[in-house]
């Protein structure tokens, strides 16, 4: 079912690349005409020159005013149009649990030459890309109000393909209900819409997907407890087991479920308190999810301009729905939940379907985000799809990741290997980190074929920002001052990509990070920095990790609020809101089992 909702978009005129270019050319042409007219000695020429100058200034002001509001690279703007709109008005179909739309051929949508820049062989291959099918489930979801109880039993990917898809069994009225609920701005209206939808869906599911009579009823969710030992881990820990769990594609995520998860927690520094904090955070995140599967920036306080580090970024994050959805999904995936298994199976499924419906024909998952947030949105959302592909082998997730990688390749600088805000920017390390993790996830999920050159580009950029006597420090951009945040991010990328980083470089980086421990530095908390430092030091399992982990746990456990969230008073919390801060803090506390020790 294809639901189209009419909306007014006053900025659509400025989302058309041809129009913007013509306006820019006209403005420049008027400036040239002004100069030529001023050279004339006649008064009439001067009057005409003044008119041309004023018009040119007006056009320049219009361009400057509207360019920051553009979606990245003029790639659609996310406008939802009515049927019958004029050609070129840009239609985006809103689809939820809709197999017909999810399986539509993305290649049928027209893509301008400006949207995709790749070689001819890539274009030929992408034009023949298979359609994305609905996500497959290992079992029907019997209740949406009550989450499925996690059993941590391995899920066979082969068996999952034989189970009827939930998207194929829902009645036709469900997509309309979800799409309508997602467009409400009032929190009260949203809550009422969610309750009405869940009640209707529960009644239908109980009639259609009721378990056999001999099946035992679902048990209530256990209280906040943990089987993890409270005993302190030995000072010299062994790496967590990296054995492959059945149903998973790659051993890197094998410790996210079952007994391997408990062993990883005990072996690498977690405890019952960290797991209780993760459980509370996931309850908070899932409670904030919209009916259409997304997490809403505005309702969570995102997009507030606080000028962190002294720079204003146009209230970035105000439209970063795909980023917040991606981060929330990463937090659930990190704890072993997928759309095929786990306590939050249904929540993950809704979030993934939302992202599939938002992916553009060029592979972008930036959504409607502004230029400062668009690349972050794309990479964070794509990473959640890549991790889904790795953990489940789902063909839909693999194909969506493949298309996301195609877009990332088209925006990677061909010389420096970096990414920044727009295509053609030479790059910065902050953007590179998310793209590098996406590339690694795509490789493990089988979605990187033919794009391996992207990894060499990442290494080129890392080399360009490296500094220090041993090469262990890093800066935001080449030639700039090294910082603890960028040093942590560079080390995490190098270690997680499998690079054998020299001991001298590691020690140099560790010294910088230990001088800026969580909760012990001046200024607001910086979860972005903590995330990458935790990823990097966890791989090393040395004395530096012991010190860092102790400080991290103390600070995060002390600042978590009663509802499971973390406050948005952090360095980047104004842009991301409480969903961002809670997801990032959760990812830090899941580090013990999110990735296998690769060093």
C-alpha cells in the first residue's frame, strides 16, 4: 500500500539544483553588467548599474539564506507530494510494513548526474541492483505492547527464510495507521495514536497469530536483574571468547548474545551495574520510539544551538531522524537484539523498516538533515543496517547496506579519501570515523564487493592527520593541532580495521586519553570522545583500559537518570538531544561485548 500525504514545502524551489545554479549565474551576470554599466559616462547607464547591483545583492542574499537549509547535494529534500503533482516536484512515498513498496526497484527513480559520481562500471552494476525485499522474521510477533522475552537462543538464518513475513500478514489498514501517527506533532496525540494502533493490532494478532493450545503462555518480563557476577575481574584479563554463534554471519558480534555475552562482560570489565544501566537505557529508548519506527529529534530536544567549541552549526540535528534512529538501533543491536530475536525484536523491526523506507534511490540515508548533519545521519543509519546484515544475514539489510556504501563511495574524496559536509570536501576525521565503521560492517556483512578501494582511502586520510613522535596522535584535519578526541577516534579506527598499530604509537595515544578521563576534565561531558576512546582501549585490555573503564563506569552510572536516560547537557547534547546522549552512553557501556578483541 502506497500512502501519499500532501505537504507544503516552501523550500522546494531551492531544492532544485538547476534553479539554484541559474539564480547564481544570474547574480554573477548582473555583477558583470553592473561593472560594464558603471564604465559608461551616461547617467542612464549609472542608474541601470545601480538597479543591477541591487538585484544582484538580493539574489546573493537569497542564496546565502537558503543554502544552509538544503538537504545535502540537492538529493531530493524528502518532500512528500500528492498524486498529480507536476513532474519534478519530488515525490517520496511513505511506507510502513509495506512489502510492495519495500520491494520496488530503486533504479526506477530518476537520479541526476549530480547525485551519483562513480565510474561507469559501478553505474552499470548499480542499475541492475536487485529490489529490496521485506525484512524476514524468525517468528511471528504475538504482542506489540509486551516485548518478546529474550531467550538468547541462536537463530538459524536458513530457518528464518521459511517463516511467513510479518509484512505479508498485516492487514492493509496498518500502514495507514502508522503513517498517520508518525505525522502528528503533539506528544499527547502521538501517545493516543500509539495506544489505539497497538490495541487494534493486538486484537488482530491474537486472532490471526495466536499460538497453539499446547504452547505455554509468555512469561512476564523479569525484573532488572543480571546473571553477571559482581566480583571484580582479574587485573590481567583474557580476551572474551570469539566463537561464532549459530545464525550469525561474522564472529565479531558473537559475544552479544547468550553465554558468550556473560563471559565477555566478566572478562573485559563489565559488571551487573553496567548491565542494569544498559537495560534501563534500552527501556527508555524503546519507550521514545514513534509508531512509524523512528526516533523524533524535536520531541527529544535535539537541534538546539549552543555553539560547542565556539562554532555555530545552524542547529544541526533538528531533522536528524535517521541518525537518532540509527543510533537507537545500534544500542539495541549492541545488546543482542535483532528483528529476528531478542527482547526488543518488534522495536528493531519497526526501526529497520523506517530506514528502508527513507533510503533514497542513490543510497543516501541522510533524510532531511541539514548540511552539517547529513553525512553523520547517513553513516549512523547505514551502520545500523550493516550490523543487522552481519548479525542476521538478512538479504534486505545486505542490499540496503550495499546501496548505502555506493552513496558513501560517491561522496568520498578521490584524493584524500575523506568525507566532510559536501561532495568535494577534502574531509575531516570526525566524519571519517563513522564511515570507516560502516565500511568494516559492510565488509563483514557481504555488502562491500567492488568497493574495497574505499578502505585504502580511509588509510590515506588517517595518515594525513597523524602526528606525534610515534605517530599516535591525530587531528581533526591535516596540519591542525592534535586533540584527545581525534586521537581516540583514529586509534579506534586503526585497531578495529585490523591494523597492527606499533606499541609506541599506542602508548603515545594512551597518554593523551589518560590525561582526559571521563568525569575528570574541565567542561561538559563528551560522550562522542568517550565512545571512541572506549572502543580503542577495550581492544588493548591493558592498564590504560583498567583506568579508563573505572572512570567511565563511575561517571556514567552516577549521571544516569531514573528513567534510564542521560542528560543532554553534554558537549554535543544540544544538537542530538536525550536520544543521542542516551544511545551514545549505552554504546559505551555495551563495549564489553559489542566487538570481539581483534588485537
